[in-house]
């Protein structure tokens, strides 16, 4: 996968024109991270630099690593809330509708007038290759001061706080992490693209802010490319070990697509095999994995067993085009039992 971020935001944030207020959310898990409306086009070949391609299908769905981890948790029965800002456009309205349909609390979301909500263009080939272009838009203007002023109550009382390194300025993420630490929340951080590019070229923040985010994280997940950029190591298992030792997370995970994932917990390590059938569209698999791991930890499941539960969640997310092919507990247990959801009828006729 490759991901591109919108160029650095303007130096001056727009004047705030809010619709609604933020209130505390009574949720076990709160997230502040990437949340987008994804426009998925099925194309013959990967790459946005092709002169022209004819789309063979279009799917519009909610996306973003943090948003999807929260939706995965909600489908597994955990109360969840997303906190942040959206524009007053149709994408913002769709995000709210989709969150409410999933049972995700929206009481910690503000809408700003005359601003665009975040969205992404995603091209997917028949064999599951992807390219993603992200437009963070109004998320560029989420500041530490805004988090302090209106969102502290959203984190207080929660058990876990989810974020990612992708769209929200790192200094804002750091402030939210500090609040979560003070509230005794477990911190989950997802890095699903090149963090060095985000810092050095996309203007997300400074390298020392990135390092601070990683060092304050309890459960750290990185895609294989992100892990390689952080460690200089191409082998995902070794990269996982280096990250675990460097940042001191309780859990460290490196996901490696069809190779599965590598998980370390309190110094022990396990390779976790990929589960399920052939991938139709892997978009959303990372968020599903993190949501599944979060659920397992909440349920007191640790180590290798937690990794396989997360792997089953990721497998289900790959079964259909779009980023919302996330499973329920029944679906995930079926994959763990070796049955791909949708194949039960075929199996009963054998």
C-alpha cells in the first residue's frame, strides 16, 4: 500500500464557527485519529499515475485507522466514541450518520461551518493492491488547545484511548495522550504509513514529537513499511523486536499482509498467521486488527491468543470491497474455527 497526505496546512487556522457542543462520552474506548469518507474505485491496475483507467465499481464507506478500530469494537459489543472536528458538508453528515448507525457516540464531535470534512480516494485492483490519497482537511486544525478546552471530558472515565499517526498534528495527539495517561487509559497508537514522510515532508509535526508519541504508547501497531522506516530493518519480525525494545510498549505489533503479523507482549514474541480466504479488498484490515486486539485485551485475553483474534478480525475485513466489511463476534469466532463467513451453507452441503 502507498498513502499520500495532503500538503502542509495553511499557517493560520480558519475562524471557528461551530455547530453543536462537545460533551463527555460515557464509552469504554475513545478514539481521536483518522476518520474519512473513502471513495473506493475498482481499477485494473494499481497506481494513480496511469494516464486513464475506467473504474469497474465504486464503493463509498467510512474509513480511517482509528474510526475503523472503533467500529470493529462496536460490532463486538464494546461502547466507543470518536472525538474530533468535522466540516458542515455532506461528508461530515455521512460520517455522523455512519457512526450513529454503528452505535458510536458522536457527543464529542464538533462541526465547523464552511470547512471540508476529511475524505480519501482509494484505488483497488482485483488482486487487492491499493493506492490511497488522504485529504485531512478540517482535521489539520485540531489543536492541543481545542482538546484541552472541549474534549478532556471525552477521555475521562474511558479504559482505552486510540489514535494514529496519519492526519492529526502530532502536538495535538501528544496532548490527548497526556490527558489519557492522567485518566489511567491504556494508549493504542497505529502507524499504517511512512511516519518519516509524514514528519519530514507532509508537515505533521517534528521527529521528537513522533518519538514522544511512540514512547508514551502502551499498544503500538505499525505496518511493515512503517516499521522498516522506523527501524531500518526489512524483516518484519526483527523490526517488531527492535520497536518493542526501543519504545517499551506493553504490546508491539508489525502487520505484514499475507505474511500475517508479528506480536510481542512483555518481551515474549509470536508470529501470527494470516487467516481467512483470499483478500478482495484489504482496506480497513489494519483498523479491524487493532480493534480486535483492543477487544481481546479488554476481555483479559493476552499474548498469542489475542494476536489470533485480531488476525481473524483483519481477515473478515478483507472479504468484501470497501472499508466496512467488519465482523461481529459470531463472524470472528467462525474464522477462528476455520470457517469463512458466507461459506457455511456450502460446507453443510458437502
